[in-house]
């Protein structure tokens, strides 16, 4: 029986990284100068590995190859194949990140055989006067941008926001942006690691990609502020709904039943505050602050039981309503290739219907 999946975080040290991720996750194993914790990833070379239950030790891609739409949903599988479509990470900027931009899907496919990157940030923590960069403060041009970089006054073109914990910002592909020192965020994005740096604060030891960036940048003024959303307890409060992901703010004060029978997608919960028990038929997992958990698409009902007041980000794909699911299309060859368990585990899996057809959650 499939169950809510936890994954081993993938920690990445950065020149601008700090110590907030270790504090957020209460994890002494987080390395020094950790800039990113990839919580759930399908990025090639950095695919998440399951850490709980009988699927522990298998990668996210391997279990999608076996369980197909039971993990991601039928429409998601049709659109993305075995590639998990969302990368969710925690970012800690002790120092400024580069000023950067990401390509859209068309450009990324043409130049890098990859997906583009539309993303969103939930502000986890912000020091006093902490800022982010979010586009331009007026309409500009390629030549003006290049001249400002050459003259060392790029900041005169950039739009800055003073940020505080609990705010949410949506950053489409093509928008120049950057995190400034003293901010920590949850980033929800397309499965992509394509970044074009245009300015790196004269650190000098990292490559710039201005020649690519100028062709994908949106040079218009950004008039948008942070995304406004309601904060009704025990309710999925919509924040953003785009073709790449849907994100809701879900504060849990009381035991709550969530029904996803009309959703043809997986669901990710990321705990930004508190601690909650995630309960499904035959399974129960505790989700701590700073952790993420993946609810497979075949699980229709989830009970959230707060151990203390909890705030979750609820993330999924909104590609249309669910269709009757197929239970007889498992890739048995992929199962034999990828699932490596001892004989006892194999016996348990067989008793749960793991290797058989007509399997249902």
C-alpha cells in the first residue's frame, strides 16, 4: 500500500550560505555555509531518495517508473513522464545571491534540453531591513542594462522589497531577481537548475551568463508587490495557481480531513511552522518544522492532526480533474531493475500487493 513519502534532504553549500537551515530543521548534520536544502527533487543528478517505509532507498524517479500515475497523477504523467515536475527547496542567504534570471521553457529546451524556471518564494525568516530583488523599478532596455552593469550602478534599475516572514512572492521566468543578505525562503519551482547570473557583487570567482540573460529578460517595470492571501485556520487558502504549480497556505489548528478525490495530482506538504501528524489509511507520519512530505496521487483522504499549531504549504499540480485511475499498468521491468530490498522486505512488499496488478491504495 502506498503511503506518504519522506525524502533525504540534499544539502548544498554556497558562497552565500549560512546557518539558518540547520536551525529551521533542527538538524546538526546540516553542513556549514549551507545555502540550500533540496527537499523534493527530480533534477537529474540530484533526484531525491525516499527515507521512510518499504520504499526507503529508492529514488523518486524509480518509484514513478514503477507506480506511474499512482504517484503523480494521470495528467501529470502524460505531461512530464518519469520526471517529477516540482523542485521544492529551502534557501538561506547569509550574503547576497547573484542578480539573476531564468529562461522560459522554450528557451531552456532549445539551449539546454531542460525546462525553464518559474518560481515562488515563501519568506521563512528575514533579518531587520532584509530585502529581495523583484524585477525593474522602471521600463528599461538591453543596452541600458548592460551599461548599468559596466558602470557599477545596476541597483538603480532594480526593484527592491523589504520583506518579512510569512510573505509570498511569485517570480515568473524572465524576471530579474535575487535574494539579499538575511533572508531565508521556501522556494517552489519547476524542475530545473538553469540560472543566468548577470551580476555577482564582484565576487569574481563565478561565471556570469549575461550573453544568454539579455535574450530572456523582461525589461518592463514590475508593478507587482507580494502576493496577498487569506489565512483562515483549517482551510486551504489559495496563494498562486499557475500551469507549473499550485500553492496554498494551510494553517492547522484542529484535526482536519483533506479529500483529494477530484485532484489528479500528488500533494506536497511543507511544514513552515509547528508539528503535525499526517495520517492516511494504514499509515501515520509526523511532519516536523522544516520537513516536506509527498502524498501520492492515489491517496484520496489525508487526516492532519496538529501536535501543536501548524502552518503548512500545500503544493500540487492543477492540470484538470481526476479521471478513473488505472491499476494495471505498472512497469514490472522497472520494478525489477530498481527496487533493491532484502528478502524480508520483498515478502512484505508482496503481501502489500506491491508487485501485483490490480493494486489499489
